[in-house]
C-alpha cells in the first residue's frame, strides 16, 4: 500500500482539522484570532510557521490547550478521508469601504 505524504507540515494539517471539527471558515477563524485570512491559509498550507503569540491565539480560538495544537495523531486519517479538500460554507461578509458598509455575497461551486 502506498503511503500518503501530506504536502503541508503536520501543524498546518492539525489547524485545518481543528477548523473542520469546529465548522469554521478561514474568515471566522481569522476573526477569532485577530489574524488575516491569508495568514490562516498560509499556516494551513505549511507556508508560514506560527510563533508563540499566534499559537496562543489559535489555542484560544479553538478553546484547547496549546499542546493540543501539536497532537498530530489524527492527521493521516484526516488526509486520507479527503479532509484537506474540505471548505467551510461561505456566507455574506461585511466590508468597510470609505465609511460605508458593503455586503458581499460569495457564490459559486463549493467543491472546486
């Protein structure tokens, strides 16, 4: 049997799994952590490493001890089940634009 090698480092896979288990979008997690969506996406892809402050914010957002972010025991099963392709439901977002609120609805194929 061929072993699946995840592209992302284990930490990124773990963060995506916790986000999956919490049914959060990257936007929702970013708001809870006071980070940008790009930062969350890059952590999940393994492009960025999280420092102490980010680790603390992520643990608080998921309501888990910091050590739980480093429990990679379920990563391989998550990858094999197709979890890395999972995307949270996107909802309308509000964006501030020159002191006016703009509502944006994102529509499209969720299974890209």
